[in-house]
């Protein structure tokens, strides 16, 4: 199987949990340790060998594009003022990866957003990186790609959550394969109640699939919250394909949650006496 060179970053949601802060500024552009959340994610992708990125946006979120595009006026001004460090940072942004954008016309869920990337993905394996999720250390993403290539199977990063938190996430059931140090997944279920949850291993925010996932997404109807759920398509795909889950050895910050947003800022900044 080819290596993973493409990533899709869904960033079209309204960010309602972060209102009013997210009314005009997409939460993906909120600063964490001096740079926007989505820049952390693009850098993580590039570090893992990703060369092409598709960001799914919605109307009103065009400012995400501005962050990664060239701004000649700003560059000229920085040159004039001899601000070399800042100039380098700004120029780096427009050269990080080949970034394209796709609009999601209606907010019909994560599954719908991913389905919109079908023709861009083509026949290549690809990674999904949730646009509001920072992973630390970023080397965990490279490890996910290595496992995908070693075992030639769809793979999803998971992490343990407290039992009373399972209803916020996609949860897996599976058996641990000692030789591979991975779970072989038997079941995916989106946002189950605590009683129905088969484990407390939750989808963390990074997934690698072959293009087969699109076939199942096309057959997926509305799920929980009346949205097309990626997790439902993953469950359908288990009928014909194996899927592994790799436990994240590190931290995951959900930027759509104030407490985690603040924690991310503190943990990822190098403040000495905070
Ligand atoms: C989405 C996924 C869920 C996953 C979560 C991780 O849910 O549907 O399976 O566990 O992201 O953040 P959302 O946060 O969009 O409700």
C-alpha cells in the first residue's frame, strides 16, 4: 500500500460550544501557544510526511484560507522593518504543504464533511485530522501511519476517557493484539450511553482509511443528533474490512472546550513561572 501523503481536516462546524468567541473567528484559528490551532494540525501533518491537505470549511470561515495564503503587503512591510524572524514564520506558512479547500454547503455532520473529500482523495489512503483537536506529542501521528503501513489496515487513534464521558465520543469494542500492540476493532458506536458503551476507549481525532470508507459513507443515513456520522460508516465498513485502533501515548486537547483550550495553552507554551 502507498504511504499516506494526503490529509483531510474537517473545519466546517459552527463551534457553538465556544460562542460568542467563535462567532466571527473560527475556533480553528484560536491561538494555542502563539499559533492557531489549525496551524498546529497542519505542522503535525507535515511532520508525519503529509504533502497534500484538504481543509473542509463552511461559508464565513474563509479567514482560515487567509492564514495559509501569501500576504505580500505584510511580507513587504516586514522586509522594510528588518523583521527577519517574523518574515520567515509568515513565509513558512504558505509553503508548509499543498493546501486546498472544500466547502460543506450544509452542516450535516462529520460523515458528510468527509464524503465531500471523495474525489480529492481519489484512490489514495488518507488521514483524517479533526480540526479542533491538538495531539501532543505530534510524533504519535507518524506512529499511526507506520502501523497503517505495517499492518495494511484501516487504523484509528483512540484514548481512554472517564466512564461518565463516553457519551461525548465514538467508542470502540475490540480485542488487544499483543504482538501488534494494537486493538482489533469489533465495533464502533457513536456517543453511546454509559450503560451501552462497550469500553471507555474513545476516538481521539486521527484516522487513516483507504478510499473504501467512501462507499460506506455513501450508504450511511442520519445517525445520532440527526447527523451523518463517520463512526456509523466505520461500523458498516467492519463487515468487510479490518480496522485497528492504536492507543494514543500522550495528550489530546479538544479546542472546542474552554478548559482544554486553556490547558493546551499552558502545557504547550514554555512559560517558566506560570
Ligand atoms: C467527533 C466524532 C467522535 C470523536 C470526537 C473526538 O465528535 O464523531 O467519534 O470521538 O469527534 O473529538 P464531535 O466532537 O464532533 O461531537
